[in-house]
């Protein structure tokens, strides 16, 4: 059965986000940055086959409102429902990331330990890098050992800005 995924662009203090979701929840929230909108839509289409994509901010109004409240500092975490597809390990990592409160961070190794797989820090990093729903899955709150920021799909400058916004960095 073909599902419908609505998408729209959302302005943030750190750039334009592609926001997309189905009746199950948000399935994409990615900073456009240097990426082409067409590339992200093609990736979205391939990830959720069979799918019909339609541009509609109205269908995403609740998520957009939550993002606006987050951007303004009124809301610290985005508890909006998400519709994720990934490996069982990715889904487990992403669920753990949602437990990290705003203004706090965890290391890749700490997440691996929480999963009962202390040797899996690198795999945790890969799962963080592959989350399709930035901000809703706060992968920016995961840092490398020793306090180094580590990577971020939208660039470390965006990761720093998000951590400043949430009060972890000054």
C-alpha cells in the first residue's frame, strides 16, 4: 500500500530544514545546507517505497509549531512522534538519543554502554550520522570521548550552534 509523505521547508536560525512526515510521524528533518532539495526528496522516496510525496506545510503544522517553539527557546526537546526505518541497532540507538535532555551530552561510548554493547562506540557514531530526523533525534547531543564534538551531518558549526542554543556550550 502506498503511503503519503508530506514535506515542506522550515526556516531555522541555522538554515533551512526539509521536514517530512506521514500519519505515523516525522520521517525526515534535515538541514539542506549544500544538499540539493531534489537529492533529499529522491532519498526520501527511496527510503519509504512505495510512497507519494506531496508538498504541504498544513499536514506538518504541529511539528512546525514544535520546531518554532524549540528555535525560540520555549521548548527544549522535540517529543513529536517520529516514523523511523532502520536496522534494529539504529532504532535502539535513536531511542537512547531521545533520552538525552537538552543542555546535556553523552559520548558515543556512554551510549554504547547504555545499550549493553561497550565495544560499539563506533557503530553508535555511525547510527548517529545516519539519523534522518535531526533535532527530533538529538544526535547533536552526542560527542566524542574527551569532550571533542565529533561529527555532524550538517557540519560541526551547526552542531556547535545547537549545543549553544541548548546551553551546553558557551
